[in-house]
C-alpha cells in the first residue's frame, strides 16, 4: 500500500509539472503569435506606404457643387446671419439716434460759423485791395 501511495503522489507531481509546462508553452506560443501579428501588420503598412509613394501624384478631382443660384444662396446666408444678431431695444435705438442727430446739428453749426467767418475775412481782403 505504501507503494501505491508513492505512485499516486508521483503521478500528481508529474501532472502538476506537465500543467506548468503546458502553461509555459501556451504563453510562449501567444508571445510568438503576437510578435508575428505585429510583424505582419508592420509589413502591410510598409507595403501600403510604398504603394502610395510609387503612385504618381494625381490632381484632386473637382467636386461639383449644387447648382443653386447665387442670389438664393446669398439670401439664405444673410437670413442665417441675421438670426444670430442681438438686436437693441426700441428705447436704446431712440436714445442713440438722438445723440447722433444732436452731434450732427452741433457740428454743422460749428462748420457754418467757420464758413461765415472765412467768407467775411475774404470779403474784407477783396474790398480793401480793390
């Protein structure tokens, strides 16, 4: 009986070592297959780049645009841009218009005064010479 126990334990030892060996073989097989896959993918990318380099450069093909009249296209672009605008309120528009009109009137009066002054001086010069 002691011999049977020894044989069983030796069988167990053998199977464990075989399992370990099988695992090691599987790992190395996976590593080799991964390396070969990397080599294949590198080779295919090299082939693709070589094919691209060997091909003569071609002019890019012109893409035909839709035949929409220019006026309709312009109107659509304008309306889309006008939707993005932030419009001022009516009160703001009235105030700013008043400021502009006041400035124009004041500046007009200043120019009118300068023009009258220069006309009077020119008249004095022309009458004194004659």
